[in-house]
C-alpha cells in the first residue's frame, strides 16, 4: 500500500509539473478544467443522492464558468452565475415535486458550486495570472504536497496521539507537527529558489499558515466522507483515492495564498 501510494503520487506530481512548466496558459487551463470536472463528479457523489443526475448536469458547466471567469471578466459576469446557481436547483426540485429531498439536494448543489468552482477553480486561475504566477503555483502545490508527505511519514512512524478520530482516525498530533515542519521547510526553499523577492519572514509565515489551513481542508473533506460513509471520494489514484482526496488541502490553501499575495505581499 505504501509503495503504491508513493508511485501514484510521483506519477501524478510529474504530470502536473510537466503541464505547469511546458503547457503554457492553455495547458494549465486544460489541467484545471479536468480537475474541476472530476472534483465536481466526486463531490456530487458524496453529497447528492443517486438519481439526481440533472443537478450534476448543471453543476459541471457552472463550476467551469467560475473557473474561466478570471480569463474574460468582461465576458463572464459572476453575479448572474451566482443567481443561476441558487435558482436552478430550486426550479429542479419544484419540478420533481419531492419536498422531502429538496433541502439536502439544493444545499449540496450550492455547496458544490462554492467549494469546487469558486474556492478552488477560480482562485487557481487567479494565481496563475499573477506576476510570477507559475512560481506561485509551485509554491502552492509544494507546501500542500510536502506538508502532506511530512504529516503522513511522521504520523506513520511516531503517531500516537490522535487529534480528531471521529473525523479522521489516522490523523495524529505528531503527524500534524511533522506536516508543519515540512511545510515551513519547503516554503523557505521555494521562496529562496523561485521567489527571492519574498522575505524570509513571509516564507516562514506562509509555510506555517498554509499548512494549518491545508490540515483544515483535509479534515473538511474527511467530515464529508464520514457523513457519506465512504473511505475515499473516488478511485482515480491508487493508494490515494480520488482527485478530491489528493486536492482537499488545496481547496482551502488556494484562496488563502491568493489573498495573502494581494493584501499582505501586495502582488497584483
């Protein structure tokens, strides 16, 4: 299981890095579109009861519109998209005439739009468009992946004190600390190597804050999976589960990095 997880992670990381480095803006957009569609499918599989595929039919294009909106802000107005995202599931449930399932279906649909399309897809594109956008993306995935690796390795070797076993039975305090150390270390290394204008203080703070936020993102998806009574959101990656299992921390770290760059580092 361990080596399956390692090999799967290496292949996934190699493909992502190759696309980021060589694919240009369109290659990156294709990658994000692929991730957003798969994430939408997996999220809907966790939260939307079977037999409501029409809601999924609506959520995929809306999430893609959210993701593409930074590219053509004069073409894609987010206000009517938000209105559509709220009104459509109500219309759908009225037509279905099954009020007992309306509230969970509508809530799941709107949460999917906010979670996958708004928090994740849109802010990934916004970061890519910033000055040094490619290097900021490397910083984003570097902190996310390395803190996750650190938490896994340290937790597997030394983990004894469970943090929230009701939500994530394998998460330990020792693993959490290991993740913090790895996250700060990779933040320092990547800022020194790729983003020399970012001061040492900010590199440490970003490694610390984003690792903590990433752990919250991991637990956020875990609580959804516990509620759905499933171990993984999908089966795309052997040893890891689905794309959401691999990107759950990124969903929360991505907007955090973007707004840290805008309001603290004044990168825009």
